[in-house]
C-alpha cells in the first residue's frame, strides 16, 4: 500500500511539474488597453484562454486615454497597445519607435461607439445636431486624439472651420464627462459607455454617432520594433486576437439590430466578458458594441488619410505616410 501511495504521489508531482514547466515556457506579454468595448476581442481572448492556448501569459494594463498607451509601448512599460489612433501615436511611429501590426475597432454606421453630446444649457440654446457644433466649446481627451480627428471629419463634412471650434483638451474621458455635466463646455465627444451614465442622470443630451456621420478606422494593435524582433510573440498574440475577432463578429455583431445586440444563449457569455472588463452591466454593453473586422484587417487607405489630415493641421510631423509606420509582415490590409 505504501508503495502504491508513493507511486501515486510521484505521478501527481510529475504532472504538476509538467504543468509548471508549461506555464514557465509561456511567452509573457503586457498589453495596454482602455476599458471600452472597442477592445472586446482582447477581453475575450484573455477571459476564454485564447492567449494561454497560444502559449502566451498576457497581463492587461488599463489606461484612461489612448495617447499614454502609445507612450508606454515606446518606453517599454508594456509590449503591445490596443487603442485608438492619435497624433501622438503617429508622431512616435513616424520616428520609427512604433509599428502598427493589426486593425481593431472602426467607426461604422449602425454600430454606436463614439458620440457627440451636448450640455443641457447648450442643447436648450439650439445645439441639437452634430452640424450645430460649429463655434462651440468642445471637450476632447487630447489635442490630436481620435475625438479631435472625428471632429475634423465632421467639420469637413458640413463645411465649417475647425479653427472656429474651441477645443478643450481635458486629458481623460472622466474629465470630459465631468466638464459636460458641469456646463463648463458646450459639448463633448465621448464613448457611449462613458456618456450613458451621464444621460441617464440627465447630465447631457445626445446629438449623434460618429460612425453614422463619418466612418473611419479608429483603433489598431501596435508595438515597438524591439518587441517585433520576437516574431513568434507577435504572431501568437495576433493569432489569438484574430480568433476572438471572428467570434465577436459572428456571435455579437452579426446579431445586432438597430445598434443593439440581443441577450440570448449565444451572445450572453461574450457580453458578460465585455461587461466584466468594462465595468458595465450587460444591459448597457448591448448598445455599446464597436464594429471590428472579423479578420482583424486594417483600412490602410484611411490610416494614410488620417496621417495627411493631422499633418495638414500641424498635429503630426511631416515626412512619413502609412507605409512608413505599418509592419507589413503582420498587417492584414483591406
């Protein structure tokens, strides 16, 4: 009996040793994200073990604005970033310290993500639609951010000068929401996840969605060139994300109607994962599902347009285009 017990214990220890070895063999990766549905595939890949099954040990690092993620990638504080394009990100990439390696969220008609919101006083005074934003004080996170670019596209569409708009950079989503509620700005561009609570409390009025007005490639996956020298690491990460991209698209986005995902047996598990990482109830997540290409493709033409627009505005340095900042070994392009 003692011999059998010792044999069983030895077998158990051997199994534990193998498991430990496999865990130690996993490639470590720190990924910077925002707590927004635009990063849904990242959350799905982490929660459902797709990263782990790909041989990765991923640690998610959460930020409150897009630009600090880009800075953290260049400093080596994180290995990969998944967030919106900004002028700062493009400038870093133009200097060769960042490379875009994949697509993520897009502003697309029918998929509510970033919206235009008015303060109650401004709304009462006539700010009723996005085209009425001309000449107003508008809160964004940072100059040259995705919100700023969205506003520029709107100005081009409706023929007003962006220079006539008073841009108020407040550094974070929470600060922009507080300014809108406190009536220190006339309007703000905010993700629906941030704005919904504000609207529910009667602190702001909805004007429209960016995706309905001016669709564009909002987010991407990026890394420092040093990280990309480990091609296996980057390939594994993108492979796990592609698996999650496809599942998110086929299960949630394919089921959406009028901008809202149903809660049913198929969608609920994924909606609950998104809710967990965005700190929102499932009932709010259903109307906050960003569009993401099922194959993780990047709209390279639009990225080039973004760079040119930012350069024309003086927000981005001259002398580079989309081809200079994209790692073609990894990117799937439209």
